C-alpha cells in the first residue's frame, strides 16, 4: 500500500512538473513571438527556480541587445541626417554667392565669347550642384522617416498629364517618342502632390536621358483591384544588369557614364513614393526598363 501511495505521489509531482514546464514553454513561445513582431519589451515572467530560467534569461539578454542595437542605429541615422543637414547648409551659403556672382557676370557687356562660354559653364555646374545638395538632403530625410509630406486627395491622371505638359520642351528635344496611355476620367489617390510630381519628373527625365535613340517611352495609368498603378517604360540604350538595385542611393546603371548624373533620381522616386504611402518597384526584361508606382484608389471625398 505504501509503495502504491508513493507511486501516486511521484506521478502527481511528475504531472505538476510537466504542467509547469509546458506553461513555461508557452510563456517563452509568447515572448519569442512578441520579439519577432517587433516588441522588444515583452517580459519573460518565468520563475527563477524554473527549469527554463536560464533560457529565459538568455532571451532577455537578446532582447536587451536588440534594443541597444536599434537605439544605436536610430541615433546613427539621426546623426547622419543632422550631419547632412549641416553640411548642406554650409555648402548652400557659398554656393548661393557663386550663383549670384555668375548672374552679375552674365549682365556684363563687351565680354569675349570664350568668357561668355566659361560663364555659361559656371552657371550650369553651379545649378546642378545646388540640385544635388538638395537631393542628398531630401533622400537622407526620407531614409530616416523625417521627410515632411502633406497628404491630400489628388487626381492621379491629372498629375501625370500636368507633369508631361510641364516637361514638353524636354520631351520634344529628346531623341525618343513619348506615348501616353492615361485615362481621361478622374482617378483619385491620397498623396503629397508636390512629392509625387517630383517622382514622375525624375522617372520621365531618367527615361529621356537613358533611352535608345529613336525608341519610344510609354507612360501609362491603370486601375486593377482597387489599386492605381502608373508606369514609365523605356528601352535602355545600355545593357541592363538585373542584379543591380537601381533605386539604391548613388547607383548608376553604367559606371562609365560621364553625363553628370548623381545616381539619386530613382532613389528619390522610391523614397518619395513610399513616404506618401505608395509602393515603388522596378521591372527589367532584357533592355526594357519599367518603373511602377502604385497607390490605393480612393473616392474624391476622402
């Protein structure tokens, strides 16, 4: 009888132990799931005398390490943005003076033709430098999530037509033909109109600059499953490398190019699109290059 009682006690203790162990495993699983979802403050709440206490303690240390790494990265990104902002400001001051003096030189009379050529080059390069400084600053702000955007309901189709109209001179002076497939009816989205205008200005300029001479550039807007997707498609003059992320900062499709491009055009397009809540992607098929910008369609009242 005593042996039977002892066996029952042992079985009872074993069952309790298994139940406690299962409960602790469940808590660890919950904590792991919380970490995976981005919650780095979820406590383990396991008893100090539990079998899994050491594992829970190690998991707590991993959480603390991830929190520190995230804090360091956030601080690094903030410092990077502040550095770029300060450098941009420091460059803008002398650059503004250079541009002003170039304007004064242009008004001088009786200058030799070669001097006028020099002034023209100075004007072009200083304006390009001004644009590059602003581009670097804005891309850095976008990368850190600090780019200011003013979301409003806008007509996507109208914005595309307006961008093309404003770039009519560039389009006509290029060596390609632009074809538009944009619906006449209104197609509304929520976005920052100025930021999105810059997106398509960059995409069209990119297509005009790097397309094969005599080829066609297609600009289209389509609705599908409640989403509106604008695309800019062109045939590249240079062979495209599908392994390159063309939207990365300072990336250029052909490293031998000497056209003065900064490699920021597509990066700005992606950053501004995402800052407005849209999605941006690139598709490459042989020498065919297409950029897609997608937003959720909304009603005019939203």
